[in-house]
C-alpha cells in the first residue's frame, strides 16, 4: 500500500473518513473503529522512500511512549499496527481545536485561559517526565483544546525516553525552531527542563498573540533563543502568571522551575489535579546530560506546514 484515502480500511478494522491534520511525517484521519463501533483518530505514516525506515522507527517509539502515559491531559493511545507497509497509530479523537488555531482566530488569549492551558500542559508533562519521557516538541499545534476547556497534549512522535538512544542522524537538531530551548539550539540533548522552556514560549505567545522568537528563518530563530530576551508581556497580565512565564523562559535550564509539578502548583491547580505527581523527579529528566548524546530533528522540513517539525543544520548555527 503506497497511499491511503477516504474509505481505506487499515488493520481490517479502522475505516478512514476524513483527514483532519498533517505533520512532518504523518497525516491524522478521523476514522470509525468497526469492531468497537466508535470514532477514533488514526495517525498514518506518510510514504517517504528517503526516510521510510527512520519514520517507521519513530512511529514505534511514539506507540511505546504514548502507551505508558495515561492521564486526562494526554491524548490516549488505543492501538498500533502496520498494514501492507503502512504504519499507523490509533488514538482518541479529541473534539477540540489546536491551540495554534485558537491563537490565529483570537490573537491574545485571556490570562485565565492561559493559566488553565499552561497548567494542564504542565500536568501532562509531569506525567511524561515521571515516566522518564521527554516530549521534545511542545508547541501550540500539539496542544488540543476542547470547548469545555480540557487540554490534551498530543504527538509524542519525536519524544525520547531518558537515557535511551534515539533514531537520529548526526548533525541535525531536534525541535521546532520557534519553541526549542537554548540548550537544544546548541545541540545538547533535550531534558524535562527543555519541555518547560517550550511551554513558556507557548504561554508567552498566548498572552501576546505572536511568537516571541520568530526571526523569519530557522537558524536566526534558533539563535534568538540563545541571545535575545523575549518581548515584555502586556501590562495587564497578572503578576503571578507573568512570573511563571518568565521563570520558564530562563536561558539556563538550571534556573527554570524544578519540575512540571512546581509549575502546576504556582498556577493554582487544585490538589486533586496534581495528585500523583511526586515532588522528587529523577535528576536525569531535568538535569544536564552528556553532550555526546546525539540530538536530531525530523529530517523533512516543511516551512509552510504549521503542524510539522522543521529541520535545522546544527553546524550552520555557528556560521552566523
């Protein structure tokens, strides 16, 4: 099978209906599970002869990472399969909008809404980090918001288990340039602190309506994370919320919040929402790791695709 379309059945069970999203290596379809008679989302690996083996390995990794993460604020994985060479993931179909679309439609978001979204994402990241999984691509396109305000963190396609080797190529950088942390821009391995930095960038964007480090090109944008301070937040942003965003955006990962739970606590989430996240997370998740560990980005750059992950040549960062 080289392509799928509306009406295609995968795994003798999942009937594709309509494509609802596209990313760097996959398309997401709304589908019908003909066995359990329920609507699901099916993420289908896009055919790419040049990167097919790498993408297939990342799909399997995403299945393994997502299967271990059970939480209200994480999109639930139901199944993984391969059908005539096409790898696919089956997930809950979230009835909501990508945060990227909400920002596009509304511009700035209300501080209370920002507090809720950042707090719920912190809970999701806390669960992932407890499982020693670093997301590595936190951005508005990977955050779904339902009408009732519930947030779902999605797309663990380039996530990585701490201390595990990744499926990468030397010389590349992992992440989306607008949201990568300074340490990732330098080619260092992403940690939980890197996810928190990206969450800070997302929070800043929600409060201002624009990306704080967007310089027009991937390399210039990556460099700005290293050397430039984000624009000031609007004067009407509550002081405590502004303080959390500024803390998340510290250039040195050691100066950011100690863990995701601490972020949720400062944002005022209720005790029952935070229950289950321990205070003492593994140092490996939030601390510095060996620089010998390769860090790689999706090798399929698609600048016009808002939900894709872009590639940056790490060596080019030092030619500026």
